[in-house]
C-alpha cells in the first residue's frame, strides 16, 4: 500500500483538495488510499491542522507565548496623598 504523509514539502494548504493536488491524484483516489486504514482523510487533515495550530500558537515569532510560566500579577500601587 502506498505510504502517504503530510511533510514540510506538502504542508501548505491542508485540505483534501490541496493534498490531492500536491501529489497529483484525484480526491477520490486519495480517499481510496485511506480505505482499510485506522484513519480517514478527514481525520488526517484535522490532526495536521491541529498540529500546525499548536506549533503556531507556541511560536513567539508569531505572537505565541514566550514562556510556559504564567505572567506575574501587576504590582499594586498604594494611593498617595
């Protein structure tokens, strides 16, 4: 059975149509490659999207958190006068 994976080379548009287009097969053939497996095309696309979202949310260059430590509360300022 053909080995199908989404790699950095094929990681652009993570949709069934985008994936099938990048590897130059039809969407129906893409689905047939997943027949008899423990997953579906939709599940694989969803998992890849979640992986990308997790990676992007953790990337400080994309505005993600800079550390896993929660921010410290702002110091309170005593009123003067």
